[in-house]
C-alpha cells in the first residue's frame, strides 16, 4: 500500500514539474520580436538581384490534421512555406529564406539564391519546364553560362509525406569541373526563432524539445544512394552559407536555443557537357 501511494505521489510531482516546464518554455515575446527584427535587418543588408523573391508561385498540399503537408515554391525554386502537421509552420516567419547554392571549385565562383537572405546576382531567369498538381520543374543557367541547375520539386504522399527535391547540375563548359551543391533552409520551428539544431551524415534538422509548447521541427535529408560525398550540418545563423565557404557558421555539434538554419552539401564531379543528379527531401519532425 505504501509503495503504491509513494509511486502515485512521485507521478504527481513529475506531472506538475513537467507541466511547469512546458509552460515556462513558451517563447518570450521580446526575444521573438528581437529575432524577427535581426532577421529582417540581415535580409535588408543582403544583396538582392531583381529576380530574387520569396513570393509563392506554386502551391502543394496533402492530408489534414496530423498528416497534413503544405508547402509552396517560388518562381526561382525556393520553398518558402512548409507546414506540417496542420497549424505548424517552419519556414514562413521573419526573413523567409530557403534555396540552393553552387560553388565552382575550379574558379572559386559562388552562385546562390536563398530568397529573402539574398542571391548572388549571377543567375539568368528561371524557366518553368513543367508543372502538375504534384510537382514543378524549374531550370536556371548561371549568367556566365557555365552551369545549368534544374530542380524538380515533388510532393511524395505517404506516412509521412515528403517534399522531394531532385537537383540536376549540368556542366556546359568544355572541361570537367568540380562543384559543391548546397540545399539550405532557415528553420523557425513552429514559429519559434530559437531552436535546437544538429546534423548527421544524411540529414540536418531543427526542432523544439518536447518540454516546449511548440515541440515540432523539420528535417532536410539526403534521399537514396549517391556516389558523391555529402553530409548534413547546422548553422548558428539564419542566413544561407557561402557555397565556397560553407562551414564558416557551424561547429558540427548540437546547438540549442539559436536562431539557426540547416544545410546539406554534395561534392560533385561533372564531365564536360554532362549532368549529375542528387536528391534531397524535407519532412516534418
């Protein structure tokens, strides 16, 4: 009888303590406002070409409630809304930033487009090659004509549903080249600017712990087998990485309570006139 009462008492204390932790872990309004302002100022100071945009052009959705996945894609191929499950958005806050970067390691030239976080200004116009209710295919060639980047962003339904990004890099030059291709997202998990971040050999993720009232997140992961060296990592800043100096804002350890971001890199060798393809995906956490 005593053991039963003791167990009940301990359980009650744990429940009270846990409930207290959850309520105390609600985002601080002043910190949230300060983080949003910092993102806005960083975005304003970044370089933006006339082509840069975070405005949604293509919309995709499947499921409802706990199984909902809803996202949108810009004209340039940035994913600037990512909601899963229903009511829990992870990108469309503050400076809305997601996208892609390339470093030509032969010439040490960076090309990138991170939506509100700026672009490198050395891209041509994006071309919509195809679209359907489940996918959009977008191509862009660098202004020097060296690279054509083609991405097909597809809705893969399942448990869970995924946003799959097939990325193809074509070498238009007359010599073999090596490139570093990066996918990046500024994660503000469930509308909270200060999150936990980490990466593995196959993924990078931002999330809020279970004691938070916003215990959700999102993952960027490599899909399938690839012959190319690749890996996921987290940044301790919200803006996108310089593709030619991609690890300047990471220490490759778990980071807690930072306004950070996630990235996945691929080191790719491409023969002249040939293309190389990799595949990544976003999912809820």
